[in-house]
C-alpha cells in the first residue's frame, strides 16, 4: 500500500486556500526515519519520536524502537516503507506490551515562522486504536478505529500552535498485545520574513 500519495492529496485539498509563501516546518518527520528521511534499520531508536508516557513498567520509554520487520506483527500491520516505518516500545514487538496508554511525542520549532499560520497534516495507523492527537497538550479529536493497523486514518491541524517549541502527541491504546505507531506527516508555515496580515 502506498501511503505518501494519500498525504499529498489530503494536504493539497486542505491547504489550497493558502496564498502566501509557505515553507516546510523543520523537525517534522515520519516515524522510523533518520534526519535525512532515510528509513532506519530494525532495532534502531527513532530519535524524533519519544515515548513520553507508557503503561508498561518494563518499557517506560523514552526510546521508541523500530520493531523487527521479519516477524509478526509486521505483515499484519501495514507493511513498512518506503517513506516510514512502525515504531514501538520494544524491538521485539511480538512479545507484547501491557494494556494501557502509550504517548509518542514529536517536538518542532516555529521560532522562524508566523506560528498561527502553521498547518500539519498526514495519516496515522495504530495498534490498537489511536485515542487522540494533542497539539501542545490540547486535544484535536482525531482518532483511529480499533485494530486500525489494517488501514490508515487522516488528520489535519491548523490551530493550537504557539511561538517557539511545539509538541504533537500521538496517544495509542493497547490491549495486552503488540502495540505500535505509524505516522506520515507534513507541515508548513509562513516564515517571519514574509508579511502576513490575515493571521488566525
């Protein structure tokens, strides 16, 4: 399944109203890639997404790992690549994690932008279900269905941003089973050196 074209189409339909110059927001990365947007190897730590809350005391974070791609549940989950990979509290995701909530955080900087012009959109898949996406701790209401790892769910956010550092949290609920998160995401904003008179 090709996921990236879904993002491109979704953002194009949502952002068509923008008439000022927009640039990519630095620090916005898909899950499972390095700083050059190349896929990480199995077992590596995702340096962009931090597991900031975990209900499994044996795997409290903050590291989120690339699960082994040659064993279950990969294959039941949407296959990895070419633009992103699954991340999880443990490399051997087939060994299960405790029931409860897992929160993965991505931090990005809007210091060089008109913060209230920021728009972030993409798709996510979760095991089990995504309970919410938070911007700077505020709910956006986006969820994924139970056992959403069979498919993908879109999201688009254009409110709740602040000057300087911002956080986006992906909240995942897990039964006593493998758990993980897959995100493909893009973000743009108007830079400060561009006049912008119609701020939200």
